[in-house]
């Protein structure tokens, strides 16, 4: 068996344990099902046998009651005959008064001489033994229940008159029997047919459910002994009950006519079948649960039995995965063969670790060279922007200083990356991966475009809102470097114009960068994101687009390239978009007749706040330091109608958040800062319960009176 040879040893043990448990579960569940089904089968049969016995008892009581009624009526007629013959009308009144079907009077020849109904039959023609009433051989004759020509069931009681010259006959109809059988047929959904067989082996009537046809073969089973019989998918229950009859034909002295009724009932097994199906379903569910439990136990027992082997396998697998040969297998101080094998592995790992350290040292030297090349590539663009900005400071001071500040921040980020990479041999102390930030995307794009516009490059940005609103999580420095590298490559590839389009879709934002450069072939498009791949540039390092792809994908986004030779190239960057944080201020609410204090050491920012319209009832104060704020307002007694908007990084050592923390005025506090994407500041804002206003969003802030 080749498949068995391909299985692991642990799998073979697991299969053996699980298969044993599985076979046991199947045997136990199967045996339980057979035992339970057999018990329920017998219980089902016994319950209907008992049911039929109860029905038979009820029929006997009805017959006894009707017999007593007939006898009392016959005695009443005897008494009435003492006064003389009775007319038909008198007999009808007696029948109605006593609740019987018919009262008849016969002569000594068995012929009718008076009757409450029309009767033309001779009573001796059915049973000559009735003559014994006239001779005094017996005092009463009772027939069993008989089927009349009209389909009704009746019973006849006959007594002689006091002079023994005539016979009084009383007939009682058994409507109660028909009703009882009908109720029996409709009582239970499993009851299908009920048929009563008389002592003469003739059917006294068959009742069945309304939706079933007559069954002419049911009475063929009357010769079976009492009990239940499974015939096909039906249960047939036969029960006997004694017939109350006396002095009627062969009913005496062991004659051929046996004085009993036979009750035959056909019962559907739908309920029993449903019970079996429910039992089977329950057992299947239990079986599945037991199989799951067996699976868990088999896994546990397998692991318990193979724990030492698994320990060796795990360590070897982990070393194979991460090449960390400092790992060791836990070995017990025993003479166990597996422990001895583990000690041999540990010795091999020590030798390989020493060899790995030698290889890592050589790799570090190579990595330092690559990092230096990356930094030299990334720092070139911001340094060029800084140089041009310095030349323009005298004429366009504000914009040039903003560009210079952005470029310095990028150079600082690159320097930090270089510093972290210098400690590549100590990964536990620092990391060369930039910390991602929850930030606004538009200012990042605009700052990079401003750096390139200062180089007199033709750049167009479409889809940019007047007010930044796209929040995303990115490595700020890495993303800006990636975007700058794409723009540099476009112009270095001969483009004279670059068009950027920014738009948002559900849960993502899309930035398209299109140029009219010389484009590239499909073969080159498949390689441009590979490290160290470059083409068309004598000084290219092959790091720019590799870094761009890494930065975008690290942020959970994607970057694609579409290019046509001699027509141009388009890069499509997709980034996941975040919801606007709840602690970012959209408006500033001031109480009626309130006061607003704006504190910022940047006159341009204060000017931006001055230009924001505010209700006439609100007074505004513009201050450049915390010291000026303390002169204008006692910080120990801050008014209830006053709102504070303060910068984080002022000339003083005290930070804006420190002032807000000491005031503790909650939602009347607004921190306005360019460092809005710093996680420490965001965490402190949420902790203090104050608002955060990104400086790029000042123009979008609405100042309004708080509704009472």
C-alpha cells in the first residue's frame, strides 16, 4: 500500500487511535438504535393493544346499558298488556318514552300483531329457539348486535307475556357504537380503519379516516388470535370481547355460533416511523459530536505520545523557517533514545550557529553599502528643493520656508532611517522601519508637489479638495519619498508635464500619476519594481520604484503601472481610507457672548484664524505665547464662556497639551498643530477629551455659537 508508506508516523498513530474510536462509536450507536427501535416497536404495539382493550370494554358497557334498557322496556310492556291489547300509537309512545327503536308484539306463530314500526318478518324464521319463551323454557331471549338491511346496528330483546301466549320484542339501535367507532377512527392520526365483526362472522360496520377508501379485505383477518400483527407498513390489532346474548339460536350449550365480537383495527406506522427518524437523527448528531470528540482525543493522545518527537520537529522547522540557529531542543537528563537524538541535534545547531554568525557579518557589510546607496538616492531630491528654496527666500518667503521645512523634515526622516540602519546588528535596540501614522493624505501630496514645482516643473493636481479630508495610515516619510521618486523618474524619462488625479471610492483613495514621457515596453514594466533594476539613466540605482512599491504595500495599498512606448506612463496608487477620527474638530462651538483665545507663535496661522468668520457676539484674542495668555486671562479661574485654541509647539518649553491638561476644560479646548499625525499627541488628545485641529484644515473650520 503505497499511500500508507507516504504517511507520517504521527499520522499513522493518529489514524489508528481515531479509527478505533470511530468503529466503537458506530457499533455502540448502531446497537443502541436497534435496541431502542425494537423497544419502541413493541411499546407502540402494546399501547394500541391496550387501546383496543379499552375500546372493547367501552363497547361492552354500552351493550350492557342497552340490554338493561330493553329489558326494562319489555317489562313495562308486559304490565301495560294486563289492561288489554296495545295499539300502534300506544306502542310508539312507549318506544319514545323509553328511548328504544321499536316495540313489537308477536303471536304464538311468530307473526306480528302490533308494532310501533312496520315489521313483516316472522321472528321464528331467524331463530326457532325463541319458541322456548312460550313454553316457559326460559324467560328472556337476547340477540347480539346485528346489522340491519339499512346499515344500522340493532339488538333485540324478547320476553313472553304473562299468559305465555304472545311475545314482546324490543329493538334498540346502537348509534352509540357507531359514534364510538367513528371517534376511535378519528381520535389518532395513526388510526386508519376500525371494523367490528359480529358473532355470526359478519361485519357490523367499518369506519375509517375521511381521506381513506373502504377496505374490503380487513375482515379477512378475523380468524387470527388476539394481538398485534405487523403487516407491511401497517399494524393490525385484533381484540375479542364477549357478546351479551342469551337463548338465541346456537349461542347456548357450545353451539357453532361463538358469543363474541371481534374488533379489527388497522393502524398506520407514520408516528412510529417519525420517531425512528428522530432517533436516527439524534444518534447521527450524537455520533458526529462523538466523532469530533474522538478526533480531539486522538489528536491529544497522538501529541502526548509524540511530544518529544514533536519538540525536535518544531525546533528544526523553526530553524528552517527563520534560520535562527540559537534555538535549542529541551532535553531531559535521561537515557531515552529520543533525548539522545535531541542532544545530537543541539550539537549540530551550535556548529551551524557559529557558521551563521560568520555569514551574517559578511551580509551586514553588504547591507550597509545598499543602505548608503538608498539614502544617497532618496536625499538627492529634498536637498535640491532646499537649495532652490533658499535662493527664493528673499522674494517669496512664506512659500519657500514651507517648502524648506517640508524638505528638512524629509531629510530628517531619511537620516533617522540611516541611523537606525547603522544599528542593523542590534535589532532589539532599534528598527529601520518607519512608524506608520494616521494622517491626512492631501498635505503629504501637496508638500511633495511644492518641492518639485520650485524646480520649475509642470505639475497639475486634479481632484484636490480645498479642505483636506482623506485620512489614511501610512509611513509619512516613506510615502513622500515614494511619490517624489515617481515624479523624478517621470521628468528624467523625458516628460514635460505630469498630471496627478486624486479621487476616493468606498473605503479607499486612488492617486493616478500620468506623464507624457517616452514610456516603456511591457517587458520593462514587469521588472521596474525589482530591486536594483534600472534603465535609461546612467546614474540610476534601481532603488526608487522598489522603495515606492514597498512603502505603498506596507500601508496596505497597491501600486500598478500602465505604459505605452513613446506616449507616456501612468502609475495608480491605491491606499485604504480611514474614517475621520471622532476627536478631530469640524467646527468650534462658542457659548453666546463667549470669548476665544488663539495662541500660536506663527503670525501666518494667527492671520488664518483672524480671517475665519465668527458670530458678532464672540470676542477673539490673538496671542503669540503662553505668557501673553496668562496676562490676558487668569489660568486658575478660566471663564465658563471661554474657548482656547492653542499650538502644541510654542517658543516656550511648555507644550500646548500641558496647558490644556492643567486647565481641564474638556471640549472647550482645541489643540491646533502641524504634528496632528503624531501618535503621542493623538493619544493625549483622546485621554484629555479635547479637540484636535490639523493646521492644514484651519480654512475648513466653522466658528459658531453653541446651541443651548
